[in-house]
C-alpha cells in the first residue's frame, strides 16, 4: 500500500477519528479538574470587617471560607480598641474561597504623652499645642477675668492636671479661660457640610462648645458631615462665650451635600441682605 493510499484508508480515518475524540475527552476532563481545583466561578463577596473585634475574626471569616492576617496595629483615639479599622481586599470585592484578608486593627494598649503647660496661652495657641501632643480640647469654661481667652486652668476629668503629668493620648482637656472685662460675645460659625473634626475645631476656635451630636442615616465618625446646626449660622446673631452648638450629621455617602450646600448658601446670602 502506497503512503498516499494509507492516508485514505479506512483504518487511518478510524484511528484519526478516535484520536480526535480521545483528545477532546482529555481536554474536557482537564478543564473540569482545573475548574474544581481552582474553585472556578465560586466567588465570595468580601464582607466589611470594620469595627469587628480581633477575637471574632477567625469564626466570622471561617464561616465565609476566608482567612485573615493582621498586618498592622495603629493608635486611633476615636475608634474602639482591638477592632478592625481597614482591610485589603476592600469590602464587596470578589475573591475565591480561602483567600486571605489583610487587616489593620486599632491597638489595644494606649499610647501616652506628657501634659503640656497651657497656662496663659491664648485659646488658639492651646488648641495647637494640644494637637501637637495628641490631645483634644474638651469643654471650654469662661469665668470673669481681665485676660480674655487666656488659659487660666487646665483640667482633666474634673481635676487640675499639672504640666509634665503622664496622660493617655487622645484624652480631652477641659480649659478654664478668662471672659474679659466686658460681656464678650462669640460669632456663630457656618458648619454645614463640614466633617465632624472640622466642625468641632471651628466651634472651639470661636470660643464655643459642642453640644448634642446626632448621627442620622447610618452616619458615623468616618463619613459624617453636618447638615443641621442649632443655633443656625447668622452674621446678625452672637452667643455668650462658652455657649453650646448642637449638631446633626448625615452620611456623605447617602446624602447629596453638593446640592444641599448650594441651595443653603444661596438662602443664607438672601437672609443676610
């Protein structure tokens, strides 16, 4: 039989056909095995771990066929100690079963600092110094004294705290200040659209205190912006030094602050004309 005749023979054609079928079957089984091995198409949505305690991570992620590793711990004086503050991959990411989630948690042990000497400083100077030391301004109390807005006493939990004392970072320091000779007044700041930290700073800079804080629509310290204040902003109105301003927050993720501020600022301008 010639070489050309062999390729036309029934035996060759049958052998070729069987080879093709076997190849297809092998490829199909290999693809099926690879899909099972890699858990193909079995994606898991990464949950939001923010605020979850370290002790709960193992069970929480284990139930979702995920693993975790703590890669860092930081000091966050506004957050709850021992809880997750950030993660990688981010929430709602799609991953395969068994994927490891890398998390950063808030340190359980507190960091300490030395209490600075604020006496005779102005309020703005004291605020700047406290921030440098990792401390916060607490309540402002004004008493009759010729030195307007000068620090007369520095207090911690109702007692005078001496400079040089060891104190936990993030602590709030109450300040007793001079009211001045006259019955001084404070301007009401415009707080709408500000973050919580921006609003608190503006209130304190204007010699006022933060009153009640109300968080609505899922707002928290990470996404909250001011949408209401009482008393409302007005260039014609003033408050006594040390008065309080109540604040309401909404989540910047759910509330259209851009449109809200545009409308409100226009209304404010009309009211002041």
